[in-house]
C-alpha cells in the first residue's frame, strides 16, 4: 500500500462544518483542495507537491464520501 493509499484509507468523512467552511470559495478546484486538506491533515504545500496519480487516490476517496 502506498503512502497516499494509506492517507486515503484514513481520511475522515466530511462533517457539515467542513462543507460549510467552503462556502466562501468560488473555485471548485480550490474547494476540493481545501476539503481534502481538512480531511487528511495535509497542507497546501503537501497537496501541491503531489503527482496527479497520488492526488487522484485522495480525490477518489473524497468522491466516495460525496456520492
């Protein structure tokens, strides 16, 4: 299991306060980055340094919560 698969596995489910904290952000990509950061504890620098493949692992986990 890769480090990011492990992070995704341990990502907490979003709470309403997490969703509400995004209300002032207009850009959908920024909303998603902020939410993934809140749910994983990764900061903006960590998220910005991910490869697309690594980010996709976290994005897929987030999508599973929101569908």
